[in-house]
């Protein structure tokens, strides 16, 4: 059969579709009725058509079939963390992320009976020590290891360098030379309330600070193999989040070509904390499921799911098992690993990707023109812009325009949580001296939840 299925039908242009919609509206205004505007300033139309595209975006270096299920483990006890990692691998985890609080943690003991050549490992170090990182080079050449040390991210989050600007950059250089990798934790921007254009632009400007610094330090022959990792937080704006990750790859490809370095980047995602709730906590599972779906369809390499009870319970086997199983269901029962780049050719997502990339690149250029990301952090410009975006979103939540079921919509008055709090679920205030104003993560439902707790 060589005849195409729809050859017997006449094509319908975008103009014809719009005319038909206008008739069905019976006099109502097309723009006011059917077009809505996002917080990023993107006008979302009711339909998208091939007429609006001269060519479709070719996504660089993405293979949706290769995404990995990751288990995140905070290493408070080395032996217990090792056993927990082995158990997670046996039960479906394909990679492990170790969050290491200090350099007293023994890597040898932590990785006992774990094969880093078959199980990719992420080391998120909460300290700065190049000698500790060099211990990782003792593993075989086949080991797949990513070291996540982000000195600028630590400054943005805590308000201080690990030590000071000079020493931090010196150790950072040493780590990059020994590993030929560096990473950025850009999840802070989403979790603190930045809109998607800001998230992308700040991520790019954040990375550019490192690229400027390393340009004459990394040997030319190593530049094409330099591995850059982005830790990204994903929210529940389903199609926008797919487009956000696609736009990040396009933007990174653009900036990397200017430095003649590896145009591919490694994206590790986790669900946002900003929309997670204390009350009606089971809805968090629905939120994390769609967020993980966005991450997969957007082309993430690795996904660390967030347990539904992570904001108020300590690490526990049940919550982590459910989080891992959500990803296992998506991969092995929903077949989310069978198609590469499934979002390609979807006109709506293509349009969102292009708009997010263009608007983010424009903001990135403004940041660079004004002196760069570090300069704007020190001046407080980045913090102020994020606060403005967060305040706008908070107002939308407070007025019911931004809905979180079980919190500001259809709350269960009989839901009691005061006795369930194992960890403090709200922003903690701790007066201390900082070089810059830190960027603070805050959930939308915090104030509402605090009021409810008082009346239980």
C-alpha cells in the first residue's frame, strides 16, 4: 500500500481553522476567550498548525530511551548507606546519587559491592576537597561517575563561598582538571519561584561564569570530551516543562559552540518542592508522576523522583519505594523508554521550546551585558527578580488562580498533620553573616499550612 491515509482529504489551513473557531465563538472575542498568558509572557493559543513553522527544531543529542532511574541517598552512616544503595539497585534503581556531607565518608566502604561501570554514580559533595575527588579516579576507566561540586551554586544558596572566592576557584579548577567534568545545581531557581525564562537564563549565565574561568585552563584536546551536568527541578506545568528541558539543550548547544567545547550536556532532574503540600499529601504522588513524565519527554538523562512525604518525613523505605516504583511503572509498563524524542514535531511543544529559548537567550545577554551572573548576584539583582516572580506566583496561589488540590482547593477539614511532622517543613530562619543575600527555597502552601496547623 503506497497511498497515504489522508491523501483523499483536502488540507485545512491555519486561517480556515481560525475562521471556524471564530464562528463557533458566536461573537465572543477570540483573544480574550481562548488565548491565555503564562508568567513567562508567552501567549498560548488554542491550536497550532504547520503553517506557523518554516522548519521544526532539531533537538541536539537526546535519546529518550536511555534515561536512568536514580535513587538519592544522604550518607549519614556509610555502612547503612551502602546497604541501602545495594537494596535500591536490586529493586530497580539504575543509578545512585550519594549526598556526602563531609570528607570523613569513606568512598571504599560506601561503594563496597557496587559496580560503578554498570551503575552510574553521582556524588553530590556538600564540601570542597579536590583530594577527595581524586580518590574517585582509582576506579576502573569504565566507571561512570559524576561529581557534583558547584561553588557558585553554593554561594547562591548559602550566601557564602565554601572558603573564599580565590580558594574555591582554585579547588574547582583542580577538580575539573582531574575529572574533566563540572556540574551546576540549578534546581534552586525553580524551587525559589523563578519563572521558566529566568530558570533557563540563570542556568546559562551560571554556566557561563565557569566557562569564562575555564576557557584558558582546560586543554583544547579535552574540551570536546568535557562533561557538564545540570541538576534541574521540574514542576507540574506539563508541556512547558517538556519545552524547558528541550530549550536548555538548545541553549547549551549554542553557548558550548562559542567555547568550542562538548555541545552535549547531561541533565539530571527531580520534581519541584515548590508545589508539594503537607495536607492531602497523596496528591504529591500525582504531581511527581506528571513531573517525571515531563522530564522523560523533555529528554532528561537521569531522574531522581521525590518521595510523596519528603517535606515532612525523614527518609523512609516506604516513601522511597513508592517514588522508585513510579519510575519503574513509567519505564516498564507505560513504555516511556521506547521512543526517542517523542515530543519532536508536536507544534505546541515546538512553539513553546522556541519561545522559551529565545526569551531566555535575550535575558542571558542582558545579564552578560550588565557584568555577568556573579556580579548580579552580588548586587542582589538576581535575588530581587526571583522574589518578584515568586511573589506573583504566590499571589496567584493565594487568590485561587494557582490551584493545589487539597490545599487552596477542596481541602479536607478533617486532615490532621501536626503529629506527622518528623522534620520541619517550612523555611528555616537562621541569622548569620553572609557575603550576599542567599536565594531561599519556599513552597507555595507554607503560610496556609502554618495557619492550619495552629487550629488543629
